[in-house]
């Protein structure tokens, strides 16, 4: 019968769950003011001002939730996390306008159960009480004291679904109505913590339970335990102190062999009465000592919410990382083991070779494999793996000093996700040889992953199964003078043609041609190609050049190039040779450098003269007064009535004559230029005088009419201002003051 009684007690202990008021959501987050019973007053999520049916500040709306709480009360972290930023009131904000006098906004990055980062804002917290930036915080632990706020002491609580780097840079508490309904990258914080679970690494603890009170180790009494937990109605295991043991005893009842007031406990639950009835059926009497000693043995996971062993059925959730009352630490994850499996050199076009000229560059490649049993520990500070390439002279790595000593020549960064157990990853870096090597010789390169420091002595960023096997073996190569490796790239021009044919000396021309890569390797460098001209056997003159991108000159591909803007030929009569030089600067090494040119010839006739006439000449400022100290602004229109454009740019000269100041003679005041291509046959163009000439502030210029003259030569040659041989036009200005 004693065994039957123990069985009934076991069932009852599983079913029993005394009421317990929790400060957590049903999903596991702590409430930031320590209780789920709070008043929001006018600071509800997206609350509006009176004009829009609310009671928030005029012309603004609220982005977050205000939890009313007295000044000096604790604010709590909703989960484990790290302080990302502390927002202080700035001088321009007004004294205490944003967070309150001596108050701050504390910004903490947390994670949800799936590892996603979210950012919480805890506003109106006393600056003197908050942890510093990058400090680790723990769920349910205080993070500062709530400060004073003139409109009612409270904690402002906001959540951004993402890291701090993606959160809005301002407007963390309120926004102007003009921005409605923007949430400014925030979300309803209370709804968020009530519908998401916090991220916590798993920890299992074996405990002995009486009803909803459990403790560890299982061999001890509750009073002598190292750690105690209370299983609440909300399905969580919460840390508890010695008071939990008192609570457990109070919930037991007395079934004694003889009346004993010291063993009497209030029968406050139906299950106690049910148990007494079952006991009476079997006619068995159990002592209070038996009841107090009874307990179920369970293994609970205090983070993930599962009973993983034992005879209990209660699901529990976690307390958060960092609680000293945990009986068993999280099991250490299996470590990775990063090794270099291969290091090799290739030309920039992908050919694996180990002899190079000083003028070349090579791609250094290294393959790393994780031969360990696990990935990077997710709790490691960095989730990347740093690697370095080291260069030494000779056949072996040389850590000593001197010209041949080992030097880091480049670094790599590999994401941990790319090196899970069994994975391989290849990193590539390009090296210009002359940046590191100044003379021919034998050299070697090694690669070392998880090697953050050059003086690496067995400790990388990640704990590994073996710390001494990261670096690969020496990859040896030879360097000689000049250039050894030339890609099979071969540029040839074709279809070189005139797109705008010239007739006369000094005409304008447009040219175009195809460039073909006849090689088997893609071009590795952008190039420039030149258009030149040589007339009557004279030297070549560059007319223009064009750029061609390497990406358009893959093996076998052709690219079209042309001069979009016409260029002017020399004003020379006779036969001119036009040539197209591909890669005129020699940017791309080729297997054949002798086939990069194509030419054509044109015959240029003597150039007839244009016939330039002035169609309008006036002052830009209108009629008719220009006072002393003010600018003269000649504005001239010229038309070409001849058969060709001018052979060169057209110059216009400007003069002024005054009866007293110049005695009727003309004084040069400036010039202007009209481009030849702007005056084709029948074309008209306008010119303004280039310099700023002003009428002198002298009585000699006062109260008289001045004559302004503009002159050019009809054939476009340079004028001197001679009205007998040039085309001139006039207008008049009066200076009254």
C-alpha cells in the first residue's frame, strides 16, 4: 500500500501547479518594467494627438509604448543582449526635451529564438545608472533606473526588427504628423515580445520536484540545494531562492499517525482533499515526513522549454544566459579544425604557372577545409575567419629578419557559414610582383587561416580541435627579369572607315573601326586606341583616341569603336594617310604586337573661302545707355553664306570710339571666338565679347555718345579691325553719368 501511495503522490505532483504571478510573456521575454501590469496612459503604440482622437502631444504621434513607472524603479532587459548605443540629449534638443534631464535612451541588440537580431530602445533611463556601450546584459536583470519625466514618470519601450545599423537614426519616440502613418522602422514592442521567443542556448538540468518547486542536485533537500526553480503557470522555469522551499512545505498537507499541530498544513487545494479521499479508501496513513521527502526526478531544459527525461510532463522555458544559479553549464560545442589543403599560383587569365617576370602579377589561391567536428561557435565574437598570405625568399618559410624574411602580402576574410564541417573554401588575391619583390630569385608563399595576428602562437579567433595545423606547405616559384607570361590575346583592327568623308583641306571627319581579339584568352586590361593622320609624308598627328573595356574583348569577340564628335583634319592640300592604332598605349600584353594597325588615304582639295556676314550687332543690355563704370556688352550674330565652313575658328575683334576720350579713334576693348564647326555653309552662330571692359569713370567719357564696332574677316582669317578689308558692324551707347 505504501507503493500505491507513492504512485498517487507522483501523479499528483505532476498535476499540481500552484498559481504564480510572472513578469514574463508566455513566449519567454521579460517585461521591461518587471511586471505585466502597467498603464500606458497617452503613450500607446502609434497613439495620436487630440486633433486625431487621441491625447498625445500636439502635432505628433507616438512610436513605441510608454510603461508608467515611478522614478527610481528598475528597468529590465527583455532578454540577453549587448548595449549597442546610448542616446543622450544634445544641446540643440533643449534641456531634457528628448529623454528628460539627466536621462538617456539605452539601445540594446537582442536575438529571437531563430537567431535574428532585433533592437530594443529603453527610454527615459537615468544616464548615471546605465551600462556602458558593448556591455553584455541578461534577461530579467536591471539595466538602469527610470528617470523623471515632467509628463509622468515612465519607461519608453520601442523595438526595431533588425540590427541597430538598420534602425532609423532619429525619431525613436515620436514623429511629426506629416509623417503619418510611417512607423519609422519600428514595430509594436509589446506585441513583438508576446508573439516571439528569445534566443537562448540549450542547458539541461536534472532536478527533483515537489509540485511546482524543483531543485538541484537531486540528492539534496530543497533547503540544501545549489539551485532552485519555480515552475509557473506560464510554462517557465524561473530561478528561485530559499523562499521556494518554504512555499513547497506550505503546499503540503498533514497525514499523520497521531495528531501533531507542528505537522498540520492548510488544505488549500482540491487535490489535497482528493488525495485524502484516496488514502481513506486504501485505509493507509502516510506521515508528513514521507510526503516532505517525496519528489519526482526530472531533467528539464531551462532554455528551450522541453522536459527531456524523467516522469514529469511540465514544459518549461528558460531563464536566460548568465544566471549563476544554473546547476549545469551548457555543453561545449564540437570544435572546428581549419587546415590549408592546397596553395597555388595562376596568371590573371587563369593559367597555373610558377615562373614570372618582375613586370607581371599573379593570382594567389588557397583552399581551406574544415576537418573538425563542428562549425565556428555561434557565441564567438566574430563569425568570420581571417587568413593571411606570407611571402619569404627561398624554398622554405623564413621567420627571421632580413630581406628574405616572411612578410604578410595579403589577407582574406571567409564567412563561417562557408566552412562548416567537411566544407572547402577557396580564396584568391592578386599580387603585383614589384610591390613586394625587387630582384629575381626563388620565393615561396604559405597561407594560414584563422590566423588574426602575424605572431600567431596557437590562439586564433575560433577554438579549434587542433591549433597548430592551420598553415599550408610552402608554394615555391621563380621570379626573373622582364615578362615571361603573355596571354594568348591578339588584337587586330578591321573595317576602318570614314563615317563623315572630307573633301577639302581642314574639313571635319568622323572615323570608326572594329577591334577583334583573335586569341584564345579574354583580354585582362582595358585599352585605348588612337586615330592619327599624316599628310604628304609628314609625321603622324593624333586626332583622337577611344577607350575599349576588357569585358568586350573576350576570346574571339569584336568591339566597334568610333569618334562620336567630328575631328578636324590639317588645313593641308594633298594626300593624307589616316591610321587606326589598337591598344596604342600597350596596356594589354599580346602574342603578336605587329598587327594592331589599319590605314586608309584621303585626298584633300584646296579649301575655298567661306563668306561670313554679320546679321546683327547690339549691346546685350539693350538700348541705349551705359553709364561710367559699367560694362560694354557686345553681342554679334554671324552667318556663313559660303560653300564651306571656315578652316579654323573665327575671331571677332571689338573696338570703341569716343569723341573726347579717344578723339574719334577706335580703342580695342576685347575679342571673341566662334568655332569653325558652328559655321557650316548656311549656318549662323552668336558671340559675346570674352573680357569685361567697362567705361572709365572719367569726365572725358561723360555725357557723350560712343561708337562700338565689331569686325571679322569674310574668309574667317584673323581680323585687325580694318573696315576697308573686313566685315564690320556698329552700335552706339550714351554715357550720361
